[in-house]
C-alpha cells in the first residue's frame, strides 16, 4: 500500500518536473535547445564522366535545398568533380535535371561551385575538413567553422566496403575519414556534425567514427548496392539516385520555420522504395534525435537577441582634415606582374626526389635468377633462354 | 694437342662435387649476408620519414595546466573611516589564496594581494569633490594603476559622494568607492573592521576583476563543462572566440532609393566613436573596418501595420528570418580568415515607414535593434534620429528625399552591440552598486582588464589543447613527416606558453596577454601547417601487397639455399657421429 503511494508520488513528481522543464524550454525558446550559432555545409560529388550525371544531380539537389532553407553561399563548400551542365553530351546545356520529364532544374541561376573538376581530390577534401589549407586559399574555399557550428557533410559517388572512390583514380577510406573528424573535434571545429552518404555500401563509411557529436546516415548497408532512380530518355542517363531523390522530396516540404525532426529523416526511403536498406548511426550523438530539428543542419535559423542597451555618445563628429588645397597625394603604384614570364623561362628545373631508374626491379630479378642458376646449374638456364 | 686443349677447359659439370657444393654454399651465404647487412638497413633508411625533434616532455607538462591568477588590490582608508588606534596597524598587507580544481588536468588558483593604507592629502582633496564622477576623474589624475590592479577607496558614512541607497560606486578607471557604516567603526579592532568589509570587497572584486565563472567559461575549449545557468550559456554563445583579428563591416541598407537619398558620415562617425574603443582594445586584437551601402536590399519579412500606433511593426519572433536573405548580399573581405562582425542599418522604405521592433510583450524596443550571437547586429532607424524627414510624407513631396542620419545615436547602439559581441560582459551588478557609464571610449579600464584576463586564459587553454593534441596526433601516426619549421613553431609555442603562465602568475596582465597571443599564433600555425596532411594511411594488407612482389622472389632462393646448407651440415654431423663411435 505504501509502495503504491510512493509510486504515485514519484510519478506525479516526474510529471511536474517534466512540465516545468517544458515550460522553461518554451520560454527560453530555441536559443538553448541546440548549441549552435551558425551552419555550414560541405557537399561533395566524387565521380566524373557523363554516365555519372546522377551524382552531380544528387549533390546539386542537396545544395539547392540547403540554400533555400537559408545557408548562404559563403557557408557552403560545393565540390563537383565534373561539369554536367556544360558537358558536350548534355542535350539541354546549362541545366541539370533531377526529375524525369525535366521537371526540376537543380542547377538554377545561382550556383557557386568552390572546387571543380580535378580540384576534387581526397587531399583537398581532407584539407578542407582539417583546415590545413595553404595560406593563399581564398575564404570561399575554406571551412571556417568554429565550436558553435553545425556542419552538414554530404558525399555521393561510387563506393565500396570501407572506401569511397574519388575521380576514378583514388579513394578515401573510412579510417581516414574518422581520423579527419577526430582532428576536427580536437580543434573544436564543429558543434554537431551530420554525415550523409549516398553510395553503394555506404554504411561502411561511418562504421569507424569515434568522435562525439556525430550523426550519420547512409543509403545502403554493407553488402548492398545503392540504386539509381529513373533514366530520362531524352538526356540518356539516370538522373538521380533513389535515396537522394526521396530525400529531396522530403526536403521540399521543409521550410525555415518547420519543426520536423531527425526521426522523420531516418524514415526517408524505406526498403520498399529504395531497394537498399538505409542506415543511420546516432550512438555518438549527445542529444536525442527526436529533439534535433532538420533545420538545425539543413537550414540556418539564426538566434536573435534584442539589444536593450545603448551608449550615450555626446561628442560631435570630428570633421576629418581633408588634404590641403588641391595638392593631391600622389602615390607611386606599380603594376603587379601576374605572370612573370621572364622568371618562368629562366627558372631552373625543380630538384625532384631521386627514384631508382625504371626497370630496376626487373634488373634485380634477372640478377637474382642468374645467381640462382649459376649456383644450382647452368643447364636449367637453357630452358629459359 | 687435343687432349691438352680439352684439359684446359674443364667443364663445370666435371669439377669435383665437393668443390661445387662449397662454391654454392658460399654464394648463398654471401647473398644472404649482403641482403641482411646492406639491404635491410638501406631499405629501412630510405623508407623512413623525416621527423624533427619535438619537446614532448615539456608538452606533457603543459598538458597538466596549472593557472595562477593574481591581482593586486589596494584598499585606501579616507579620513573618518578608521579610528586612530586602528590607524596604527595600517599599512598592512594580506594575501588570500583560493584553489579550484576544474578537472583532472586543469587547476586554477587565485591570489589576491590586498594592501591597506590610509589616504594621502591629495587623495583626500580629490574625495572632497561634489560628485562621484568628478572624484573618480581627479583620483585618476593622481595615480595610474597598472593593468590588472584595483584601488578601492573607503569613504565614511557622512560623505556626500554617493546617493543614499548606493554603497559602492565603480568608476570608469580602476577605482571603486566603498562606503562603510559608521557604527561598525567604533570600539572594534582593525581585524574586525576588515572582516566586516570583506564581503563587500569580495563583491567589488567579483565585478571588477576576474571571477571564477568567467575564467571557467574561458576554459571551455579545454574542459567541457556543463554550464551552470542559461545566462552563462547565452554569454558563451554570444561572444566571438579569441582571434588575432576581427573585421567589422558597417552596411547601410536602402531598399527604396527612389524615395530616400541617404547621407551618413560613416568615416567621421567611425573615427570619433568606434576608433577610440578599438584603439583601447588593440592589445587584445587587431581590427579592420570597412563600410558599404546596399541598394534594394529588402528585409525578407513583411512588417505588420499596427493601427493603434499607426506604425509598422516587426515581431521579435520574425527577426530570426531577417538575417539570411541579407547575408547573401553582404560580401566579405576574401583575403583574411578573420571572423567578421556585420552591423547593418536599415532605413525602411516609404511604404513601410516608420518601422519599429516589438518585443514579446508587444512593447516597443527603445533601441530598435537586435543582434545575433557571433554574427553582428541590425538596427532599424528611428524617425527621431533622422533629420529632414517628416512622419508622413506630404502629397507634394519631391522624391527622392534627402535624409541625414544622426550618427551619434546610431553608433551608440552599434557600440553597445559591439561590446556584447566582443565579450565585454555586463552582468547585473549586486544591489547597492552603481556602475559609472563607460565614457567616450566605450570601455572602462576595469572592463578591459576583465577582458584581458579571460582572453589570456582562453588563449592559454586553446594553445595548450592545440599543442597537446598535435603531439598526440604526431605520436599516433608514425607516417607523418615533421618538418623543421613545424618543430620550430611547436618549440616557440611551448616557450611562449610557459612565459605566459609565469607572467599570469606574477600578475603582469599585459605581458601575459601578449605571450598568450604569440603562443596561439605559433600553435595554430604548427597545427594547421599544410604539410601535416595524414594521407599516409596504409592498411596492413596494402603493405603486404606492396612488399611481397619485391622481396619474395629474392628471399625464396636464399631461404631455400640456407635451409639446404643447414640440412647438409646436419647430415654431415650425423655421418661424423658414427665415425667417432
């Protein structure tokens, strides 16, 4: 009987606390629910060639959603490994479509591609993430996030178990990616990070993460292939991948003030639509995914405080002393030579690292074989030559 | 003849078997020797990565951060506050130490060295001024206290400097005026008087000098502390992180150039109002200022018409959506990676004039401005701050109308926002305190001191975290090349850090901040050096795949011949044994 009363009291107490907490949260508003003040997005398409049109369309559709929800170009790093809009095989130049029958042109009028073509390499991608860029890199090519930034990272292309292929010539492994995120965490370059990958066996890429505050989504599990959505007969290639197609449909319903949370994002593209099984990983994330808004990562909702104070300034503005009558200051300017041809022509060739000459290995083998046959009998040599 | 010639060239296969075997064994052994003695060290040296020496032991020492902060406080008793027998014991020096352990790697200790003395004649004269502000000014002309120190003048109850309900007046420099009750004075010893004054002095120190909450907030890079209350979360999110430089951009938004022609004397305003603050803050960071005018820049939110006041209003809730559409057009200086502070002044268009911001309680906000943490501030001009414009445009007004903006009012608001964004905390002082307005520089000396304390601690914490994580990273990944310049940067960062910590302990705030800035620069340069890219991750199966085709064909004959030699030697040994028997 006593236990029953105690249980009731306990339950009532918990409810009271919950109610108070909710009240306080509502009053405090959005300010304290997430700890971020700005948003960044790194969107990467890693494959080139015309038949990988769908990967560029994937990336551009996420770019379009992210821009529409408020993240400005200065906070988006867009990396496209190939130019589909101006490709010679594009029957509709300057467009990249995501829907059959050319319903939606995701290229638009206002695309700012930061890394294009051959600049999209594993090295550049890791440099952006860790911040180890050469000092001459302009602002638009840097990820200038701080400890209060929420970052969205979207990768698409061809991948396999534990790797993602860049430009058909190199690959990034899941260990390298996990290490890069750890270095970002060490330098507090993010507050929370959402990692979305749309490749075959995408779930293998987030298996090795170990830094806190990471949430990951992938379009397929290990051993499964991510499939493309639909080909367009006029353009001649597949336009989008299934996962990103349904992701785009989901994001089109989001507006900057919407309250949809991550649990809805996890339900995007179930197996019936996607054929592959999308996966997600939230164990490293501190907050409950149900309390994380989509706009925390895809949009840029600013926190705002009303300014209550002002400073009373009483001095009148000093009139700046303008230069004395008519005597204009003449500064000598010199034209900075952008391409110092004379220097380039007369430059000595750079000292390359010494490599053993080609055929060294072959020569080594021949020598070893000769010694072998010399030791054990010349008669075996006749069979070879 | 034929036999001789035949004898000259003895075929290899006819040579005695023992000789052949011996030659074979010798060949195999010598090849094995060459491979092991010459080949293996050569391979090791050529595949080694160059790693310059790093002061790892010193870095490990710095990982355990022990910060000692010390402040000098002078308490000056004016005439009438101490009795003659209490006065005999003065001058007196007391030291207070407080230790705090933040986490297992970080410990803080605060030391206050308090000197008690009586006031000089000149100080007495200064304290006889009619108002507290004038007293503050004349006291300042007498002596200049160094950075980080404080002077508290204790004035008697009878003094008329402070109004009735105010006990403490905090000046613009580093002085405070404290009034004590007279009844506490009579018949008590000096120790009891000091004990009575101590809570008040502690409060003064909490406001004017470093406080535990500020310092622990500054350590947030190093220690993930769960913040105490919502205020401190908001404070830590609002101010920019310590950076060697900042860029400030003033933008004038004119959505309706057809109706308004705007004139703002931004150069003069910046020179008169903003530059003094930035000059005062020059030990903390460098600032660069620019300004621009944007035409046809809309707010992105539709204001509502409030018929009761016949003005247009913007709700506090819709303010969050104002910034994004504008930000895309603002632009920034592409050459530097410094954080940018944007201050926007918006002149509403003729159809939506006048425009006021309402808070959650539907009251007009007096400043008509709002700011966003770590971004900047936006202000909507008020009608009364603009010359040459009527509330309602007459029918025959000639458009565009010339508008001159009162920069003093505008800059007043921007200056307040700038203070908040740079981390000059203005928390509410305890009851009975009166804080002097900060004057034309926009920053009181003690506020600058507080900022310097928290910046030094923040820089030191960040630099130590950077250096220790860099050392850890380089240790973990054996393949990264450590160039000489990185080693040099690391060494100079370690030296600067040690100097900064010792200067902080000695109480030299200016030097501590300077060394901490140098430490941050070197450590960031070392950590973000482009050559440290970890692209050298080789999984084990890849390593095997590279080395096997190179070494296996070479090693197989050598191993086989060595095995053959060993088996032959064993056979010989077995043959010999029965012979011995």
